[in-house]
C-alpha cells in the first residue's frame, strides 16, 4: 500500500506513539500526534531497552542517540534479599556479546523520539484530550474541547485507559494484578556498575540499575498485595512506607533503600491482551493493546516493535484493511506470549521459605554448569527482529 499523503492520527505521545509517527512519516504519511498533556515529558523512571527494541531504534537511525545518554548493560545479577548475596550472574558480555542492552531514563528516550518526529515533519498537538473515537472509512476523533479531526487511520497509542481500545473491544475496567511497585531514583553512592541487580525476597523484589552517566540508580520495588484501595493509579508515597515493606533487605539493597527521599507508588493494573487490534480505520499499539507487568522489562520494547510492524505491514499490504489484519496476525500471539512470561517471572522472584533456598541453589548450579543456556533462555524475546520481517 502506498502511504504517501495518507492522513494518520496517533493518540498518545509516548514511546510507541512517537516511534509509530516516525516510521509512518518516513513512509510518506501525513502524521499528527494528539497528546493530552501540556508538554511531551516523562519523569522519574528508568527503563531497559533490550535488543528487540534496539533493532527498531537502529532502523529509525536513533540507536546512537540512545547510546549517548544511557548505560550499556553488562550483566543481570540475581541476589538474595537478606545480605544481597549473589545467586546467579547472567554475563551478557560473555554469552550474548553480539547483543546490546541499555538502561535509559524514560524522559531521555521520549526526548530522542520527539525530536526525531518533529525533524521529520510530524505534527504534534498538545492539550488534546480525546473523548471518543468513531470508526469508519474516514474515522473521527472527538476532543473534549468540542473539536474533531478526521483521518484515513487513527492509531490508539493511549495506554491502559485507551479510548480506542474501548471502541474496538467494548468498555472494560482494567484489573488489579495483585502487585504494587514503588519507583525512585537515588544517587549512586554504592558505586553500582552497569548491571541490573535483582534482589529476590518473600513476596517482593527490588530491581536496581544505573542511569545516564552512572551517577544515579533507578529503583523499582515490587510487592504482592491482595487489593488496591487507593483512589487513582499512582501517588506520591512516604519513603518510610517503602523501607518498612522491604525491611528485611540488607547489603547493597538496604543501602539503596535508605537513600530514597522521593518515591511514587503504583498499583499495577492491566487488561488481557486485546482480542481486536484493528477495525475500520482504527489500530491499537503498545499498552493500549497489551499492557504488561514490568517483570520482563518489555513494555517499551513491545511498543517499539508494534510501531515498526504497523508501518511495515501497511506498506507491504495491497490496502489498509489487509495491512491492519497482517499487523494483528504478526503481533498478537507474540505480545500475549511475552505478557505471560512477565506474569511468570513475578512468582520466581517472590518465593517464600522453604521454597526459596532450594530454588536459589538450582539457579546457582545452572549458572555454573549451563551459563550459556541460562543467558539464552529468553532469546525468543531478545533476538526477535521485527525490522527483518
């Protein structure tokens, strides 16, 4: 399908929305991004770009921009919580030397994508709150200010509470997953190197890795809970609540937790992977289609994959309906499999006595005897390259 002068509206200026805007614009489409915030910004969080997401940034000629503002990951280290003793080291330099993994501040990646989109001629409109999306040969987006805009295609990259998802799959509330997560950034006073540290404890775990020039550390502390009773999805929390919840964490983990002076708490909610990713003149991508728990660090990477795939499928197909159908066929099963893997990782990190000790011994043994296999167990995620399809 020839995308030149095709009018495309993307709802949401997050990672997936901006990457899709760049990819589609470079195919010749006229792209407008609608963002409800007053500025394109993301603050206070780090994320991991794994090789499957990096493949998309390479194809968009943005990999070097990423490398300049991030830390290249050398290893993933699993540790027990009480003394931070090492259980398993997954050496990425030795056993995955052909791949690149990066730790990046979310705001830095958003900045890279937003700058590229604007350079390419994407129109970004801020303070645009979407009220409703109407499917059709010429779909319409209705805004809260009473305005509306028409397009040949509307793409919903508007996250967990997507208006477009509801238009395609019916209204449904996201469900609480039984997990909460505190997120914070602290000074790197412990000299943490470019490795992802995972401290595993009963019913909870802490992930830590350095950002930017290595002077700060990103923390994500996840805990199992039976219910989420707070109003809203996240709020500023007292650091003492975090420290009480992780009181048994010692060693490096304890030092990092003591350094927290500003923290936010999220209830982790999600939908099931959407049954319908497209309709007449409509398409979903990223969390709007497949919100995932953060325990495989794949939210941003799946969104990048979706963005490239949507553009590629439209350009490879004879018309828009067949292009959108191809997009869903390529993406839905993979996304569902990755989401399931993230769900499965939570309980592995949260084992309680008496099961945690023998499980950790098995991990140690696997690391000694089969290090290549331990590093490569998720190659189906990391070595997947949507730009080669």
